C-alpha cells in the first residue's frame, strides 16, 4: 500500500461571480463548477512529486485537500493508513507567499512547531540548527519584512523542516522570487530533499522546476481537471536540461501537452 | 554665492517642518488680535490674545483649569476604557462568528450613526446627574465604532495565518494571542485614534448638561457669567488636550512588524 492514497477526489464549488471568466465560459452565477474530477493518485514515502497544470486548473486546491485544509470535497485522502480530516503538524505546508507570521521574528517563527518542547536547551539547539541549515544565521531576530523574498522563503522552509515533518507540501514556493533567487532556493529544496529524504509534494507552473527537482511528474488537465499524465524521472541529479537530451525532449513534450508548441 | 549658501545653511538648522507651523500660529494669533482690536465688538464680546492670556493665568493659578481638565479627562478615560474592554472582545467574537455577526451587525450599523448627544435625555433619566451620564455618552461614542472596526479587522485577517495556526496545531488561546490579536493590532490602533478624538468632542458637549465640572461646564458657566475670555481659555485647552491625545495615540500607532 502506498504512503499517500488519493481516492476518487471530486471538488465542486458554486460560482459566485456574475461576470464570465472568459468569452466562451458558459458558467453563470450560482452554477456548480467542477474543479477536480475524480482524481486518483498514489505517492510513495520519500518521493518528490511535482504537480503541473495550466493556471486555474485546481492544482493548489488538490494540494490543500491532501494537506487537510479543505475538507469540503468528495473522495478520500489516506496517509499512512489514516484518513485525513484536518491539518496536522506532521505534514507541513509551505505557502505561496506570506506564510511567515509577520509579527514574529525568524526565530519565533521557527519555534512555532517546537513550542511545546519541554527541554528548552534542546529546543534552542534545534531552532538554531534549522536556521543554520537555510543559512539565515545572523538574521534570527529580524522580522519577516526586513528580509528579502528569498530569505523569507528559506525561513519558512526552516520552520517547516524544524518539526521534522513526514511530508512537506509546497504550493508554488518560488512565486514572486527573482530568477536568480528562484534557482538558489530551488537548489536548496533539492539538497534538503536529498539530505532528509522526506516525502515532498510540490505544486508549480514552472515546468523546468518540475523537471529538475521531481522523482515523478503529474500533469493535470484544464478544469475540470483530471490526471493527464504521470511520469517517473529516472535522471540523476543535478540535472541539466540543455545537456541531457532525454530531459530536453520530455520538456518539449510537456510544453506541447500544455498547449505551447514553440519553446525557445 | 558663498553668502547665499551660508544663509541656506542657517535656515536648514531651523527645520522646515518646525518653523512653518510656528509661523502660521504666530500669524493666526496676530490676526486674532487685529480683529478683536479693530472689529468693534468690544473686549468683552471678542477678547484678544492678551486678555485671554491673563484669563488663562488667572484660571491656572486658582486651580480651576486643572480641576476641570482632570474632570473631563477622567470621564473620557473611563468611558473610553469601557468601550475598549467591551467593544474589542465583542468585535473579535463577531469577526470570528459569521452567524452572530449577521445578527448583531445590522443593530450596530443602525445605532452607530445616532449621535451620542441624542442619547442625552435618556442618559440623564437613566443615570441621573453626575459623572455617569457623561461617561455613558463617551462610551456610546466609542463603543460602536470600535466594535465595528475590530470586526472588520478580524474578518480581513489573511486566511493563510489561520492555516498556519491549523498546521501547527494551535489551541484556541494560542490562536487568539499569536494570530488574531497581533494581526488586528494595527487596524484597531487606527480605530482607537479616531474614536478617542470623537470621545473628546463628545465629552465637552456632555458636560454642558447635568454636571458641575469639566471643560464643557467651564465654558457653559463662563458664558452664563458673560466671561468670553474664560470661554476662550476653555476652548484653547480643549484644543491642546485633543492634540496631545492624538499625538499620544500616534506614538502607539507605529506597529513594528510592517514595513511602513
């Protein structure tokens, strides 16, 4: 049995807007819109999976359902044999942005998951360890707004990793970062995955990220979305799309699948 | 060239944001003096700055001014604190509970635009004479706005913070102290700043009825004695205290976790 099982997940929501999303959109206010249509997936322990799909297809919704934030859906999510009914501190979610509590310093944010530890000496050691891991030593007492976007993201990663979660959910974790910082934080996530070997499920719309990072790629179709393709990537890391022809071909194939025919 | 730059430097020492207000205050006092001298209304009807300064000295030295200021500040403080301790918790509850807020919100919305002064007859009937009706009016002037502002602030907390709380298994107390209260603090402080200004406006009006002390009473009593110089002293002190209250609130309103 797989570590995470997603069985027949269907998610509908009621359209509350009066305007149409696009000229061809027939949906009216009050109408039921299907976001996820009978999704079945399995994830292995320690696997790094990237979920790709066109924007608005419901990939974030799917991740939030798996994480237990959204309980209004049909179907089942089973993690390690237990049905998921709510968020859990063993499965930490890294948000698209603003996931750090802005009124707490980096240190206090990282402490959130460890706040109930009895031994304060051990707790402080652990907090420092994870702050060092993401190379934020020296910034322990800074507030989030005093950090750059990349540092904020790293601080959030430290907070997530400090609780040694079984699963890490990453919802477009590189959004809003400049290109260079994006690559740096991405590298860090890959290293962390190699280092701790925990299950990671990441939603992204950057195809390159998925190709560089993932053990497996899942592609969702447009709304109502279903699983369009899942593909194992047996390439060693670090990966380079320009040097590895198979990887480059796969990229072109995925771009085509998502409706982009020319890739520079 | 050299002289000009030296002159500029001299002016730079006197910070622009400091001397511009001073100039305007001096101008206003000069204008006031000129009108009272040349307006033809007479010293008793339109006293000039010198007369008012003498009256201020008199009222300050015989302790009347301090007594009345303290009385007004006492009422504002009590009424305002009552509004804080009832309005903010109620606002938090309403912000978190959709059903309750749908029920209570229309009532608050309806009562809020009724001027606290319209409550004067009822306040006197219910609370009699003395501090109580005035405090009640101050309370009313702040309570509804504070409740509403808090409700809105809670409702507009970024849902991500609640998800973080759920993800790290916060209990109710932690949710309140680690998420809700810090998240609404900037908005609530802004609301406090606005309401304390309104409360200060209302106390003067409230003191014109039913009490024997306070700056409002000082003004009304001086009018009855036809001492317009005392009336003006009262007005100026009200302005000073109002300004000070605002400056104090402004100091508090610099919350450290936002960039601006």
